[in-house]
C-alpha cells in the first residue's frame, strides 16, 4: 500500500517489503498495458512502470532486482499469485466497498486480511498422530502460525453505535466469516456418487466447522474413532482436539478431497522411497 504513485513511494514500499520478507531477486507483475485507462492515476502508474525514472531503475539495478512482466492480457500466467489476489479483493470490495477510510485505517484492514489468508491450514505439520498442528503459509513467512487478538463479536451491533475502529473490526469479522466459510466449502466439495470415495481414517488431521470462529482460529483435530453405518460408510467420527474429545458428522469436518489429503500422498511416497531403498540395500 503506497501513499502516492511516485518512484520514491514505490521504492519506500519495496524497502518495507524487503525488511519484512527479505530481499528478492525477481519481481513479477501484470503487464503495464493492463493499467491503461481513462483514469489519470492509471495512466500515471502505466508511465511509471513502463518508463521508470532514475530513482526507480537505479534502485532496482543496484540491488540486482529483475522486474518481469506477464504477457499482455494473460493473467493466467500468474495463476499462483492471482489466486491470492482474487481471494483478497473478492470480499474486500464487497465489505469495505465505498467506505471512506484514512491511509492508516485502510492499511490496518489490508494487513489483517493478509493475516487471515496466511492462517489457513494446508497439510499436517508432522506425521505424529498426537500433533494437532497444520502447516500454514505463515510458517514460510514467520516460522509459526498467525495468532490474532480475540475481540468481542460485533455482528449484531448497528454501525451507527460503533466507533471507527470498532467498524474496522466488524469489517474484518465479516470478511473472516465469509472467506473461511467459502474456503471450507471449497475443501469439502462433493460431486455426484458416480464412484466411491475413500472413507476418512483414524489419524487424519481435520478442520472442524464451528459457528462464530474467532478470526484466524482454525479448530483442528485428529480422528481417533470411526462410527460406520449399516452400509459400512463412515458418517460420524470421534475427533480429538485440544479441548477434548468430540463426536462430529463428517459434514462438519473437512478431510477427504482437501489439501490435507495431500499429506497421505506425501506419506505414501515416503513409504515407497523407504521400501525401494531397502530393496536396493538387499
């Protein structure tokens, strides 16, 4: 987030980014033609990107940074980061909308959204069945999961009764609720029953769906007991969490056909490698 479209502000933003994340050797961005439009600010951005002045080009060259652009009208070439941008912008536009925020207020909102996106569980952190932790994007950035401050729920309080910082908190809580629900639904997509899917298994790390989850708080647990039905399909499981043992229907957890399923693939590949190595040694 920059205060103005100048080379000096852009360099200052890069320095802040490098101080938090470390210096990079390459910068990737949309092609500058995407910035062309009738808006004067977009034309300024297009001019600065395509024809950087001495301040910007000098800084990039002195730091050994190569700035690369995607082909024109080909955002799919940046699919990895474009997916993150989409997640960021989707609810930001719908919740913040045309609200008039100061630079500090908007920076607070965007930084908290960044924390929300980087808190999502990806795969189990270890193979230990007693370990209830998951690997998150935050582990690659700060080496540990992100912990957010627990604040009172402001959903039911009218905005006319809230102070400005309480309004920002309510915005974040709305964004968190919508995005976390969408994320969990995407993890648990179920198609038609054309073929059987694997049952959940004891030891699987799962995300438990709960109402009114605190911001950046993902309830995780390990399946320790299965309750099959008459057709031998698992529809209820026993889950061990940090708060104790709970019985949950599989509709309230995400396990199969989710990123957490990748852990099974990784473990199987590890087992295959070990077996191959043992065979070679013999």
